[in-house]
C-alpha cells in the first residue's frame, strides 16, 4: 500500500504532539544564518503543510512539494484560509520540476529518510543544485541509525484516544539500515454509532551516516557546509537522534545565472 494515503485523513490528529513552532524557529534561524532572509523557498516532502504555512508566516514565499496527493489535499483544502500565496505541487522530489530558481530548499520531518537508495539522494541533490539560485542553500534533516536501532528499536507504540487509536510497530534491519513501520489506525468516523475506519500502511526509512551523506552531497555537485545535532549548533554525536544538514549551491556549467 502507498504511504500517506488513508493515513493522511487522520495524520494531523495523531501528530499533534510535534513541536512545529519550535522546529520552524530553528529552520528560520538556519535560513537566516546562511543568508536567506526572504524570498522564494521550496519545502520538499511538505505533507499537510504544517511547516510550509509557518515559514510563509515568517515572511518567505513558499512552494510545497509532496509525492502524496492525499496529504496535499489536506494541506490545500483543510487549511484553505491559511494558504494564501502558497503553491502546492504534487511531485516526487527525485523528479521535481520548477518554473525557476529558489533561494532555498527545506526538507524536514525526516522525509529524506524515505529515499532508500544512495542514487535517489544524489538525484534529489542534483535537482536542488539545478534549481537553487547562486549560493542558495538546501537545509534538510535525517533520523539517525541510533534513533532507528536504539531508541525506537523493535518496539510497538500505541496512542489510544477517545476518537481513535494508532498502533505503530517498528522493525529495524541493521544490515540494510532500514526501519519498517507497520501502521494501523482505527479512526472514529461516526461518534454516535461508534463506527471506526481501519487504515493500514507500511512505511520504510533508511539511516545514513553523516560521512556518507556528506559524500553524496559532494558527488551531486553541491557544497557541503555543515551538519548539526538537531536544534543545536553542535556537531552530531553518537547518540544524536536527528541530524540537520546544510548544503550550498555550487556553480555549474550550462546553468543560467541571472
């Protein structure tokens, strides 16, 4: 089953514990630190647009790209009054097409971990380099092997609420460095009749070590700038759960510069 199809209808309900405001503050701090004060910014893997809308409120002109049309439907129609000026595009980040260049790309909430092959990361990095303005930046995060293998491990998480239940089963394969999430949701549709909808999805993410990500960034032609333990300005540690990466556009032949 495709990821973020049925789950999209109740994703925001069960993800309401994510500190989106805090995460956006950190992203804005990094954007400004690396010279992006305003202008056009594209978020890859934008989902239901929680970060996209917050970055728009912070003064950026936003494009949101996501492979899931179901998630984008929630982004566009459930938040219609908050989306002024935001362009949402249903595209795969590995094959994205934009109408021009942007000052920055942002990809957070571990969307890059869904790219299971190194060549898929390289494809995405190359496209980012192509669509970035001169010296533009690409800011993205990734969950680590420590997060998948130690903190999450082979555990099952249950979130039981009055209007639904989420069962999240984790299985980590250390040889492939892949984490499989088997997600089952019972979402309350009609309270008075006690009718629930069952939703089943399987998601797979891959862990990449920092040196490998750096090498792939450089292989794609981008300039590796920095890697930080999430929400700090410190270098990644052995027990970092999430790492933020900063890459910068690198001049390439054949690209039109204004």
